[in-house]
C-alpha cells in the first residue's frame, strides 16, 4: 500500500461523511488529476511524488463543488469535455437522450443528416452526434456568452469541422434551415421558478439560467423548442426534448397532433423515470 492509496482511503471516508454520492470514485479522480495519471495507475505514484494539492481538491469536493469543476473535465458518452463555472455540467441522464437521437439517425435513410442542438451548453450532445454519426452536419445553438465560450472550446477540440456553433436564441434560431433539418434535440432550462434542486452541486454551482425555465411551470423554453422544431424539421423529421421526471405529461401535451406532431412518446432514463419526449413531424 502506497502513501497515496492510504490518503485516498482517508479522503473517501471524508467525502462519504459529507454525503458525496460516489466518494471512492471522486477521491480517485481527484488523485489522478492532481498527479497526472490514470486512475488505474494510481498505485504507481511513489511516496516522494505525492502532491498535497490532492487535499485541496478533496476539500473542494467535500464542500460539494462539482468534481468536474475541480478536474476541469466532464465525461459524456465517448467524450472528455472542458467544463467549469458558467456552463451546465452534462449528466448521465442526458446521455440517454443523445443515445436515442443517435439510434434514430442511424436508422434514417439519409446519407448526410442535418441535426440541430438547441441550447447546446458545453456542446456535449452536438459533439456526441458528430462523433458517432460520421456524415452528420450538426448545428449547435447557444445564446449565453459563458456557455458559448465553453462550447466553442470543446467544438474546436472535438468538432472535426462538422459542428457549427451559432450565438442565437433557441426561439428564433437558424431560419435559413427551415424545413431542412432531420433531427432537433434539446436539453433546455425546465425547472419551475421557486423549485429548489436537491443536489447542492446543481443548486449551488450550475448556472441558474441553464436550470430554471420561464413561465409558471418552467416550460416556456420547451414550448419555444416545439415551435422552432416545427419550423426547422422536414416532414418525417424527429425531435427529442429533455425534461424533469415529473414533467412527462405536460411536455407530452405540448407536442400536439394539431401542430403536426405524430408518434409522440414519453421516454425513460436508466432509473426508469420519465426523462424526455420524442415526436415525429408530419408525414413522410
């Protein structure tokens, strides 16, 4: 047992006492970040190479600062993204939404699909689609200047020239693509005003403009996504919109047949909670 592994064990106990959901993993991630190694290589760090900055990172995590802010990286599907203050940290639930979109795109009889990600944040969804759908052209929309900064950095690193970033509002974005888009996807703000997120990492560190939706139910941005998707999509195109687990029914009802939506479905995340709604526009 090395000195670093002993310290990781102590840090794990501290983080567990602080209520951190994954204390061992987080302690190891901080240790790996500070010492510049992979988690699988932590046992190779010699006692003389131990860096006391490890405990600074542990203290920050103990105060429930997001691990991703400490390491500067968030993992999303097959990507490692730069994140920090000012941008929403992508969550595993959103990976399920992106996965559904990727599956639909693979099933389409379209050589080079056009995709729009409304409110891209860090660029996680847009970049995952570009990485996993080789011939897709992806347009990422982000009006907030702080989030736009992080998206731009990640797109420069991972975008492969096929993710185009637009500093526009999701309610009136990309009019030049009206009727030409194969899939629209969005993880918009949707928490109702006055609601308080349970996790301190979300409540105290994620930007409120990425969390709280407008309107009494917090769903005005979802309504804007519905209108924009209806304008952008070709006949037979798909939309996917993330929401809170208790919002499945009201979001489902936003995508009404009267507005041309077909095959509207509420879909669940890995915990079997309603997480996103999908729909197809018009008839092929």
